[in-house]
């Protein structure tokens, strides 16, 4: 049983989450949005499951560097998806997906431990 982690390899939180999974002996595949790409249909599945508000990282530097007009224009799932496809670093990370399709967004050791136990 293999989990899939989505994110960007140079992100500190991704590094912590990957290290945690490796230390726990959890089999996972890492999907780098920049290197491996992100299909619109895949992103839509994430949005359908978690909501665009949860996926859109409005605390990061990518969001803060956007012009105010561009930030204001993100007011629904379609506009958020377009921005996330254009700038994948604006997607909150990591996103851990279990083989059954359930997802966990963000990294917290306790939440990861519980999620992995429930899905294994």
C-alpha cells in the first residue's frame, strides 16, 4: 500500500513530512508539482474533496507577491484553480493521499500518525 505526497521538493514542510514518513517506514511516492506537473483534472479532484479555500495558501510568499487585483479576482473554485495551475507553489502543502482516495492537507506528526494507521 503506497501513499502519494504532493508538493514541492524544496519546501521545508515537505522535507519534514517526507522524513517522518521515511522514519515510520511508510511507503509513499512523492509528486513534485513543478517537476511532475499538475493536471487540471487532478487539481479539480483535490478541490472537490477539500475545497479551494483549504488548498489555496494565502499565507505564503507566492500569494503575498501577487498584485492586489489578482488576489481579489480569486473568488471561486474556477479562478482559484486557474491560479493554482499557473503557480503551483500557491497550493498548500503537503497533500498526502491514501490509496483509497482520502486526503490529509498540511503536516502534523500526530495527524499523520492517525491518518496512516486508519488507512493501513
